[in-house]
C-alpha cells in the first residue's frame, strides 16, 4: 500500500526551482506584458520567448503532453503541483507551454487530427509558435450544447460552415479555431455534431465584436463574437468521425477544467499568504490585526477551504493518472469545477477585507481575482450544470427503498440486532444482568 502527501525528493527539487523561477522571472514580466497569449506583441516575444527556452532546457515544457508529443509525460498529479506554482501569474502557463485553450486543443489534435493537421497546427502549437481558439459556445446559450445551431455541410471535398459563435477566447491571436457544428441534424442530439479545424484566415469568418470582461484590462477584448458565413474548409479538417463532436469535446474539457483548478489553488494560496502578512504587520487600537478574533476566523476559514479544495484537486489528478480514462473521473472533475469559484471568491474577498481600502484598490490584485472567480464559474460550463452532473452521477447507482420508513431507522436496526444477538441477551438476562 502506498498513501502519501509528500513529493519525491527530485520532484520537490524541481518544484523549488519552479517557485524561484516564477518569483524572479515570471512575476516581473507579468507587470509589463499586456497579453501573454499575443504572439504579435514584440514586448511579449522579447520577454517571454527566452523564458520558454529556459523551461524547455529544464525539460518542463508542455508537461501535460506525453513524450511522443514533445511533453514530459508528467501525469496530472505532478502537473497539479507545477500548476499550483504557475497559477498566481498571468504569463506562467504560456512560459511553461501548458496554457488554455491551447493545451486542450493540442490534446484533441493529437487524438483526432490527420498527419497533415498535426504537421500544420499541432507541431507549431506545441512548439509555442502559434496559439489557437476553441469556438463552441453560441450567443443564444452555452449551457445546453444540444441546442447549438451552427451547421457544417459537406460539399464535394469541402465542409461549408455557417453560424455564430460567442466568447471564442483568443480568436484575435489564433492561427486556427476548433469549431463545433451540427452535421447530422436528424441524429439524436449527442450524435448530431462534429468538430473541425478552421484556419483563422479562411474567408467568411467575421469578428462581430471583440468582447471584453470585467477584471481583464485589455486594449481589445479577447473573447470574440464570431460569424461564420459559407466558411469552406477541406474535408479532412474534421476531428474524429461525423457526429462524434461531443466525445471529442470531452477529450479537452476534462483536462482543461482540472488545469484551471490546479492554477486556482495557486491564486488562493497567494491571497492567503498576503492576508497573513498583512494581519501580522498592521495594527489597530494598539493590537495587530492578527490578534483580532474575527480576523483570525478569516485566516482559519481560508486555510481550511484552501486545503480541502487542494486535496480534492490532487485526489482528482491522482484518479486521472490511475484510470487513464476521463469518463471514469467525470464526477470528480465536476466537483472540482463546482467548488473552484467559491473557494477563490471567498479567499479574495477576505483578502480585500483584511487589507481594507488598500485591498479594494487597484494597487493589489484581489478585486480582479474576485471577478476571476466568476469567470471560473462560467468558463468550461456553469457551476450549476456541474453540480447537477455531479449529483446525477452520485445518485445513479443508488437504489430506492420500499416501504414508508427507510430500513436504516434505529428502531428497525435495533430490532434486527436484538434478534441476531438473542442468545447472548437471553443468557445475560438469566444471569440477572439487565441488557
Ligand atoms: C472567461 C470566459 C472564457 C470563455 N471561453 C470560451 C471559449 O474559449 N470558447 C467557448 O466556446 N466558450 C467560452 N466561454 C463560454 C462558456 O463556455 C459559457 O459562458 C458557459 O458554457 C455558459 O453558457 P452561457 O454563458 O451562454 O450561459 P447560459 O447558458 O445562458 O446560462 C446562464 C446561467 O443559467 C443557469 N443555468 C443554465 N443552465 C442551467 C442548468 N442546466 N441548471 C441550472 N442552472 C442553469 C446558470 O446559472 C448559468 O450561469 C467562456 C466563458 C468565460 C466566462
């Protein structure tokens, strides 16, 4: 039996190097780079590319991928420990080649892409030379993908795509988009869609709006509202079989959701560390904030919630490595995804409160992190949907009881025990002992 909560010495040493690298090299870059995903920004390229080279030399590049794809085959548990370190930064995931949505898109291409698609898109994506976008949500509703209306129709040796997509993050910078579209309108909803690789410069793709979000101060919004009008792509650009779009989507969304959670552990840890430092440094009425019981409660609650969440994330990562099948850990991933926004919102909110006016000011990042928690509650699916999925999975194998009262009420169980131990009880009664 093995059961432990410590990293092996070589992993611990690697994580220590990452911690220092994040602190000394990535955090300073974060303060001057506008958007780490933008490969057309010369400042970003001048500062981030050399760091990416260092990570490659250190053999920590694209750790989410197996060695056959240029990654280190780290496994999700080690990746979780790495992502915890990167999570407090904006550029960290890009510097380590494991950023969303590219990490998930690379997994899809690796599983389902033809040799040509792998050469044209997967190789430069993994090398960090290009970025990509995932174009699935539609303007009339994202929570019910069975209601998507974008279509792809085969015309000779080309697919022709028509429809609208909403919140296609980073489409602005992307070299290609992965698009979900209805190809089998008469099939049952979960077999009606397929997934495609669409080069971003294909005629017919229109940027309707560059939507931006509160909390991200970008000169141009990076969550694109896109219209596809008679967009023609080669027949081979389909990923997987016709009608397999939902199965293909699961390949990327499972990993993507847990990677966000791993990074969130890093953000919450950063908020917690700053809360503690402020609590022991600031005084009010001659006492440290740390000596006020209500402040102590905030510190204690944050540590408890952070540790519970972290253990859930690590256990889920461990189960992914163990089963090598996302279908077997869907409920775990739904639980992690549903827990994540609240843990972050509560920690960032308490960090604001403990820092007072400084906490809510733009001189500290907590306000941005509160908003980030709402991003987490929507991106890759709304919290409510994940809770429903989790509850359904937990209840699926539970059998209903017959009868007015459940068989586990104490009078019933006590009567069963009395019957089972009748001889012992009778002997004790004969000896004059009252049971
Ligand atoms: C920062 C960010 C980045 C994103 N990036 C991408 C991207 O790159 N590509 C992409 O395709 N999409 C992306 N999205 C979109 C995301 O997938 C959707 O926001 C999400 O699926 C919810 O869809 P919706 O926004 O249309 O909300 P709706 O579907 O309109 O739902 C609104 C609310 O209704 C409630 N609700 C809906 N359904 C149920 C239900 N079954 N049970 C209970 N309550 C329910 C929930 O409270 C939900 O929040 C991103 C979103 C955000 C916030």
